[in-house]
């Protein structure tokens, strides 16, 4: 329950500290006193968007703080854990919202900063607020479906169904992509086949072939120069008289004779002989290379042609080198294999999608059956409550429809196959029609109260707030409304802003919202009323500002009759 609400520098409120009690808490006050301001402040704590215009003139910021006494359910604990918020040990949550004009405000839960969306998520476990215009939501078919699902406690079923729907959607998207690819499969397959054929045709299997061919081409293109140089070297090292080798042999013979006369020259003779042997070996190598050096124009042409083929295939596919061309070949082969198996994959996936779709439709039908069973209970409950609220001849029904595809199969959405409409016949003899076409404001308010009453028995939200739900009704219907609010308050904490004395007379705790003039400035205050103050406030509500003895007597009777027994 909401234990305490503190508001400062908000609209007409300078500082207000409101304590609430279990059961039915009623807030009343003259028009313009600031009852809607309280609802606006509470709305901030529930995650509504903040408007800097609410900051009281002259103040730097507005603050709203509330202490909630809560029972930590498993669902709420999971939510707190997922959002990394501490679970309160004393089962008390302190929620604070700050609104600032120039800089960003803030939201806090027991001192921990949270986002506005987190605040909205947290308080959805605690509070259900029905504003005076919320009955307009009954014009929405989607809202009808949500209300019925909530009444039927289908959260788990909907979550499971949503996951199956998502799985089917992913599979269907994959199938659509494959079918689209199949439309271009033939041309893509031909492109891959042509690439593979062209690359394999050149038979480039040796990674070093290109470099080797380039070296051969250089040698053949430089044949004339190589031949001349080799001839010159060979001539200088030939055995002919006057050649280098001939003269060196003559020198070696003279050095040998010198060493016979003087042993000191023996070492030089041996060194000379070694150098001569090295030169003779070089001469043999040059001779062999010169003999092997040949120039055949046709071989140069073959080499040029082969290099041209290798360069052409690289240029065509914008790659360089043997390794990159091999990578391209493997990619083309993989693409070809993928395209070859495309039809098989499409057939397999189409069977999977068909099976998933059948299972999903079967699940949607089971979900629809649960809704229809719950709808019967909801119809009966709403009809009973509407009768008590002054609409005894009214009829209420949940109309079911389904969207069908061209083939006649139901079209599923993430919430099933049902299209719902709440139907109402407000008067005997009138046909059932959608609420948006027939119901007046007062009738809508009563339908909403009936739904809230029935839903409160089905859900675990502990706090219900009603902002002038009694709009458009009065008299005996107001008394019936008070009884239902009192009944609700036996299992929930109920906060109700009302202008009807017949409703306020059922209060366990009555608060008066009043606007006073302090130092030339209007200020909204909230005052808890004792028994006699309650009587005077009810008398004012009965007769207007001019309280009379008759209205006081009537008010006192209402308090005595309703407050205790409800």
C-alpha cells in the first residue's frame, strides 16, 4: 500500500505530506482545489513523462516522494534482480521523482537511480490508476483483448505463444530469402560455373610458375647481351696463346723452377696453383653456360603467351597472385554447391514452416478457447455489476472474430488469431453494439468499474486509484458505486477522488483537498478529516458550499450507515 506521499514545489502545492491508510481512501474537495494535481504528482511516480511547467513558480525543482509498503512477490523480485535493484529487507520501497527546469531531473528507488521506463515497470507491479478519461481506452479492440487476457491470467500462455510466433517468423523470413535467391539461381549458377571453368582451364597449379616464367622471359629478351658477355669472358679464359690462362700457366711453371732453386718460394707456388685451378673451374662453368645458352624465338612467344593467360585471368577477376586466385576458385565452388542444394533446402524449410504454422494455429485455437471460456465468466460478472450500478436491463458480450487469409486459413499475430470487441446493449430491446458506437460517458465509467472490479480479483496489483470514475452518475447509482469500491478495498488499497457524497461516505480514511490563500498566493493543502469534519465535507458535497442542517443530518446518516458496514 501507499503509506505516505510527500509533494513539494509542485504546481499549487508548496509542501504537502499525505498519509494513507489501508482500505478505502477518499479524496474530495471543491472544483479547482487541486485534486487533479495530486493525481498528476502520483503519475510522476508511476513513470509518466515530466513537464517542467509543473514546477511551482519561483522554485528550482519539484519533488514527489512516496513510501510503498509492499509484499515482494516472486515476479517483483525477479524484476528487481533483472534491473539490478536491491530487494528491500523491510518490504518498504521509497520512490522519489525530481523535476528540474534547466537540467535533467531524476528518478530514484530506495536511493538508487533508475530510468523513467524502469520506474514505470516497477510501479506496474504496485499500482493500477484509472483516470477520469481512461474509459476512452474502451474504444480500442486491442485494449479489449488485453483486459480479457489479464482476466483469464494468460500471461504465461501469451509468452509461450509469442516465442513460437517469433520462431516461425524467423523461419518464414529465411524461406522467403531462399525463394528470392532461387529466382536468380540459374544465372548465379552459370556465373559460378563459368568462373570455375575458366580458372581450372589455365591449369595454374604451381605457385612459383609466374615468377619462373618472368625470369625466363628476361633471359630470352636479353639473349644478345648475355651471349656477347659470355663470349668475352670465355675468350679471356681460353687456352689459346696469349690468353689469361696460358700466361698464368707459364707463370706457374716459372714459379716452380724458382722453388726448386730456393724452397722459400714453395708456398707461393702452391697458392698460385690453387688460384689457377679456381680460374680453370670458372672457365669450365662459363663454357658450359655459353654452350647451353640458346635463343629460340618460338620459346619466347610461348612464355609470353603463358604469362598473358595468367595476367588476363587475374585482371578479369580483380585478384593478384596464385593464392588469391585459388581462394576465388574455392569460393565459386562453394557457391555452386550451395546453389545446387538450394532446391533441397527450400523444400526442407518449407516443410518445417508448414509444420510450425500448423502447430502455431493449433496453439492459437487453444488460446482462443481459453479466451472464450474466460469471456463467458467476464460477461456474467460485468452484467451483474452493471445491474447493481443502475443498468439492470443491459447486456454485455465479448465478440470474437478472426482475420482470414485468401486461402481461408486464420492469420496469426503475436497474440493469436482473435479480434475482440466488447459489445454493449445499454437498454432492453437494443442490439449489442461495439462500446465505441453506443455507450455514453456514464455508461463507459460503469463498464470500466465493472471490469476493474473483476480484474482486481484476478490480478495481484495491491493498489487501485480511481480519479473521478463517478463522472456522469449520481443518486442510487452512486451508492452502488460506493459499495463496489468498498468491496474492492477489502482486498486492495483503494484511493478514490470523488465528487459524490454517496461514494465518500464509504471511506475508511477521508482526505480533503483545499486551496487556501497564504500571503497573497494560492496554495493547495491536503487535510485528513476526523468524523465531524467528514460530516461537514459530505454535507458540502450534498448541498454545495451552503451547508444546511438538512445536509448535515443527511451526511451524518450516510457516515453512520456506510462507513462501518460498507
